C-alpha cells in the first residue's frame, strides 16, 4: 500500500523515493526515470544527523528525510534540476516546497506527524562540461536561420536577435511536429537542445564566465522540464530564447559595475551562503583591504554590517511569507547558530524574529 502511495506522490511531484535501512537502499516508488541508487548512496554520506538535509550533487538535489537514527527516506527529482535560487524570495519558496513534500512523505511512511527538523543545504562543487552539439541537417535554410540566432546572441544584439527569432528555424520546425502530434516530451527535448546550443554559443563568445552561463542554463532547463501547460511551440521558443538573452545581458551589465557595486550584487545573489570579507575578496578578485575601503566609501557602512542587513531583510520576508521556523530560517541564511541569528535580527529590527512574525501577521 505504501509503495502505491509513494508511486502516486512520485508521479505528481516528478520525483523518485528511496528508502535506506542503514545498510541497503531500495526504490519505494515504481516510477523511476533513472537508476539513482548510486546518487542516493553518495548523498547519504553527506547527511547531517537528525536534519532535513538537501544536497546538491551535480545539480541533482537529493533531499534526505531522517526517519530515525538509522533509517532515511530520500527524494530525488527525475531531472537535472535547477540550482537553489539566489533571490531570497525564491529561496523561501524552494525550501518551503521541499519541507512540505518531505513532511508528507514522512507522514505517509510513519503515520506520524513530522518532527521539527532543522534544514541544512549542502552544495558540493563539481566540474561542469560545455555541451557540444554537431548538427548535420538537410534542412539548410532552417539550419542557417538558427545559426543567425546563435550569432546574434554571441554579439548580444537584441534587435537582430529578436528579428532572427521571427524566421523559421530547425528547432521551431521539429518542435511544431511534436506539438501537432501531442508529444510534449518531444517538445521539451527539442527546447532543451535549443537552450543548450544557445548557451554553448554564449560560452564560446566569452561574454560571461562559463560557470555563470551554465548556472543560467541549468535554471532554464529545469523550468522547461517542469513546464505543465506548454503554450504554442513558436511562442514558447521565443519566450525561452528572450529569457536566455535577458539573463545573459543582466550578468554582462553587472560585470561592468565598480567593485563596491559588484560586492553588493554578489551579497544579494548569494544571501543563502556564508559570506565574509575574505570570501567576497576572493570571488571578486581583489584584496580585502581595497574592497573594505572602497565599499565603506561607497555605502558608508562596513561589509559585515551590510551582509547582516541583507540577511535580516531576507529573514523578514521569510517570516512573513512562509511557515518555516526560526531555526530553519537561520540555517537557510547560513547562520551556524540560531541564537546568534536572533541576536542579529533583534539588533537591526528592534524585536525578536518571533515577535516580528506575530506583529506582521496580526
């Protein structure tokens, strides 16, 4: 009976459920898209005891649900999913959704209400490879039109890019055939191919760093894979292509910022990570002293104060718009100690996180 329920839940959420008894790992849903046993084993080695642990392995997010000291449930999506969003509003939604799915899975398995877990997000850096496609298609005109799209995104010329999207391309041709035959999987696969080729050309152009381009690609591919109501393919293709262009343009514009502005942007985009002057200087390619001096001159406050203020702003949003408890918010925002988080929050807001949530919801 449990297997039937987990199979149903897996189909709805597009995930697989695995069970570990401390020795063996077994699939408890019948809808496995891929064999993820080895991935599950690797993730279990990174589990934080008695904690809802979310592990990023090669951009697969494995959620480990503690049943007791020995046993665990694991949730693994069917695809190479999106990275944890950098914007704290999306972080809130991401963590809340995983909490809800994990709570439901725990209750189905144990017939008990889930405990108050802490949440731990762990990202394991991995080397990513550029996708390289070689096309030898007889549809010469459509192929050439598609090459024009790739050329214009290399140059970041939006007018030419938008104009090129109006011409019939190989991607549009193939996607429309799948659309006419009501084959959504085919439409998604064609779109995934198109986005991969777009980003490959962006990487080749050197307009943005490789890891940044791959991050954008991963986000968009995840959106494509989870798309439920697909619009007409021609419209969908243009929407996705323009999103790619805008994301790349935004990153390019940010790269032209002065060091203090880059630092501010980096802090806001990595609010769920541990941040310090040393980490920021390393990522921005400058010395700690020059960064600290230029930042203080620009924003009239220290970097550590700015980090705390941004994390408190994110916490305020999460307190109002989610049911995540105080400790989980602290861990999500990379505070090692919830008590320290509460002291920081009260220092800047004047009241405790609990009192703030109560007041704002009154």
